[in-house]
């Protein structure tokens, strides 16, 4: 009887066996890679795809998260800040897989080859701002992965228009090519030129409707680009929660650079700022023209707020 009681006690106090991180990683690797294989089989009838696996256990894989836009909304800043997290592996360049036909025809194997090598526990991220406003992209992303987590960063539409123009203007200046003033784009026959591409890109509700045909709203996290500029840490915290990442990025990772006029990053004692092309001064625009721009966006903004169930501090 005593022996029986002793055995029962030992059984109760025996510590539970918890799977090691290695075991968890192997499970994640098996799941992630099996999904990738199935996707590749669908797009490669001849099964002529290959898995690029490094000797250290990392591999190239399809992204689980895409920063879909918006152009001049702060996508580069968002990607750089998110890359501070050790569980993020980010593609360095804009891939343009889903919106450029020449790239899309290359298939998923080509897409994977553009991705960074990552470990099983890491989330692979790519960003291409043009995705948000490209009509074909939502369906193409959905056909690849219905569970994709999407990041969309938006700014005040009027400010985004001015940033859009500023980027193209400086691109021409660097090539010593003349470029019309912003008024020549914004005004046509004495009225606001609503056919200007930069204005169309700022009609967020139209493009958002297209994405919501394929992805539920809880799969699309909207980052406030204006707040990210002024106070980045709270916005990045929200992104960590959305991606179900452990909280690793801290307020100490950001510091305000008075010379540049915006926040820079501090990572393991190393400081870095965004490229000098970021944060350029916008052109001076007549106040009455700006008012026309703000007035034009009033109703589209209202529709967007209703669509996403959230308001932003825009004009």
C-alpha cells in the first residue's frame, strides 16, 4: 500500500514535458513548407520548382505578410521599423510581383527567389506600395494565400498628393529634366484636375472596397502614417500585436534627429536614418488651391471612415 501511495505521489509531482523551441520550430517549418509546396505545385505543373535551403536551416519562403501601400504613405519607414524585430525577415526591394505582368508570369518560384532567407519562427515580409491601387492585385494575393496578413499605411490624402508630386519632381531634377509645377497638374480649365493620378491614388475608399472583396477587415491592419512620423513607437506596438509578435521593439529604438526633422532608428547601439530622399519639403501651394484639394477629399474620406469603422485626423 505504501509503495502504491509513493508511486501516485511521484506521478503527480513529475514535471510535464514541454516541447522544446526546436521541436516547435520544426513543427512550424513542416507546416509552412508543406503549404508552400502545395502552392508551388498548383503553379508549376511540371513540378520544376526547388526549395532554396541554407545550411544553417534558413530558407526562402513565401511572405506571410505584405505591406500593400500606400505610395508615399511611409511604407519604407514602416518596413525599416518593423525590421527591428528579430522575428521579421524583410525583402529589401519592392518586388512588384502581383502588379507587374512580366513578374507575375514568372510564377511563385520566381517570387520566392526574391525573398530573404528566414528561419521557421520568422515572418517574411515584402512591401510594394503600388499593390493597394492596382485592381488585379487583391484577387492574386488571395489566390496565393487566403490567410495573408496585410499592412496598409495611410496619410492625409492631400499631403500624400503633395508627396507624390515631390518624389516625381526630384526624380526629374536628378536627371536634369524639366518638370511642370504642381499647379499645372492640379488645375485644369480653372478647376481641380480630378484625373491627376496622384489624386486618384488618394481616393482610399475606392481601392479599399476592392481589397475587402477578398479579405476581411481583420486581416488588414491600417497604420496611421501621420502618427508614425510624429510618434512611431505606439504605431509599431499595434503592428506587433496584429502580427502576433512578442513585444520586442521599444521606445528606446527611436530617437528624433533634429537635423533631418524626423525619427531615426537605434538598433543594438547602431543608429540609422532613412534615405535623404525621405522627408523632403513639399512645394509651396496657393492656400485657395489647397482648400480645393481638402474640400474634394472630404466626402471620399468620410466614405473611407465608414468603410473601415475608424476615423483619422485628416483635413
